[in-house]
């Protein structure tokens, strides 16, 4: 499955261990060709990092325009 994102979309990474919370963040930079990974993500906890999303991740499109 090909992942595609734009700046402003949200990345949701599901916890991979029972009881581990999901991580959520805003994609602030797309470094891959055509919207593909890797992404620079500012997570809701304030951490920013380069992410190569795995199968446990989902891109949630940002609300755009009217």
C-alpha cells in the first residue's frame, strides 16, 4: 500500500503493544517524491522527528477549504 500525504495532514501511529497509546502528530514536511515518506512529524507531545511510517500508521487528511 502506498502512503501519500501533504503538509498539514495528521499521522496516526497505532500502538504496537497492548496498552501502548496511539501517537498522533502533524506532518510539517514531506521529503519523499509525490507525497510519499519519509515525513517530518511534530507529535502532540511536542517531539519532532523524521518518520518512515510502517503498516501501523495512517495518514488523516487535513480539512481543506470550504
